[in-house]
């Protein structure tokens, strides 16, 4: 798929044994999209690794299927990665349907801050405290290095994704982004966020 600028996009959809005809619908309506069909669900991480193995691009975007791009998102992010080769994973603003912000960045996870995040009501006076794993106290309004990005949107240079071995397929759902971002850091790269693009 050719975008409006110099970024060439290759779209791969991994279908994990859906039974509603959606895989066939995508293949029929969007012939430019490659649909990889699995006979049984293999998990989030394994599915992304499967897509990566089939992809050929210089960058690899992990993207949830319930997302829409704002204009210029890919062009902006690819330009950032080209300018800063020490970034190993890059994220952008994630907005809800009403354009309100989803807090999509996390600090290093610990048992304490995860328990606090899961159990303490967000209506408390200190709901935006740094005791939470999710960075609720920050409006995601500036370029910043972070510890972890939400797995709904993660853009990797291909060389970095290959170097760290992709997602750990031992995880099936929900904690993969914490693990892979820690391995990006361990390999000597930055995990970065920019508000200059959004989904």
C-alpha cells in the first residue's frame, strides 16, 4: 500500500481461527492485505512474531485491530526513528472514540504499583499518583522516554525487533508489552513516546 508520502506500507493481518467470516471478508474486500490464517489461536505475541516473519519492511508496527490513524501518523513516526537510531520502540498518542486521551505509557512494573493500579479507585484524590504503574499523572503532551508502551501501537525498527527476538511466546495476552519493552531497554535502546502523531 502506498501512503501519501514516502512511507510504503505492507499490511499483514493475522487471523486466530475466527469463525465469523472476517478473514475471508478482509481478503475479498482488501486484496492488497495479506491474511495469515491460523487454525487455532496462538496468542498475541506469537501472532505478531508470525506477522514479523512474513513482513519485509524496515520498520515493524504492532497494531491492534480496533484502531484508526490520524493523517500523517506513520510518516511522522518513521521520520523520528530515522533521525534517532537509538530508539528501539516508539509509541504515539492513543485516543478514545471521543478523542479523550488513553494513558498509554507505563513506568517499570512492580507488584506494589500493579496492585495499586488494579485495586485503588481512580476517583480517589491521589488517583493520579506515581504509585500506579500507568502514568495517569502525565497528559502525554510532550516527547519523552518511557519504560513501557501500550501494546496497541508499538513501532520497532526491524533490526531491533530481530535482535531482541520479538515477543516472548510464553505469554498469551496482557503482559507482553512489559516484557518486550524491558528487553528493548536491556539491549541498549530507548523506548520513546511522541504526541506528534496519534491513533
